[in-house]
C-alpha cells in the first residue's frame, strides 16, 4: 500500500507527542516504511497503539491493534487523529495477556509489531501467540530491546532459523520470517533451537554434560 503525499511527514511530526506513554521515533517510522517496501500487507497486527497505528492503517489492508488506554490517550488520541484509517483497523481492547490467547486470526500475518507490556514474561507470551501466524516473508518488529526482558527475546530471534535479522533502528529490531518450518507451539524440541545450542556448561556435572553433548550432536 502507498501513502498519500505528506502523510508520513504529518505522522512523524506528531509521533513523539501523540500520547502520554511516550511515542515512536520518526526514524522507526521511516524504518517500517523502508522494510515493508515492495510488500503487500494483507493482514497485520500490533500490541500497543500510537503513531505506528496511524502508519499501519495506511500500509495494511487489515490491521488489528491489541491495546489498553490506561488513561494515557494512546487509543483515543489515535482514533480521533485525522490520519487514522478507521476502515482498515480494528481495536481489540484489554490486556494482551487475555486478548491474544483467544483471538481468532482470520489468516496469515504479513506484519507484526510487539510493543505491549514489557514485564517478564509478557513479551515472550505475546511472541508465543503471534509467531505461528506469521507468513513466510512476514516482518516481525520488537520494540524496546534495551529492556532486559525484551532483549532476551531479541537474542533468541537472532539465533532462531525461523527469522533473519534485517536491521535495528535505535531500540527497535526488525526480523524477516524465513521459510523454516513453524516450531511446534505444543511440543518441546528445545535442542533444535539455535538459542539453545550453547548451553551453560558451568551448571552441568560431567555425566549430565556428556549425555547432553550426545543429544545435541545427534
């Protein structure tokens, strides 16, 4: 999808002051536009709302926003903004800890932005309920990777074969979904995940270490 002339400039102008909870840097909005260049976003989603919602309501044909207002204006200020495309966006209100597990996604996602609750284990919980829906070639964006709970997820994604890191802008990381099979969300297979290839050997006695080395080398 394309933006009307001046729309991006207008959104960037208000991006850091749209609501009280803090805003999105214009540089991150530029990066979203750059990384989605040439893509067709039939379905997209994000947790949290703000300037990214305004932008994605133009870029995506069907955008779903999982958010809570909490009195900071993040929803109301977004919805009443003149650059918000209400015909292309749907809000699912409430804590993502409750709304994401029961949401029936209508089809594969071409774009996902995770910027909901940052306390552990909530970033991981959001990832768990979103990653099975990402189509090959989809863009996964995670914000605030300077926070340790989110940086853990960032490190995991960097090592996982389902994703290729395509860039980091300030504290926002961008990953492209590869064509690797979806990791079974109801299984285990921890030994097949890249993040787990390097175990913390100082915690393992020799006998267990030998068994584990055999397992990982099979």
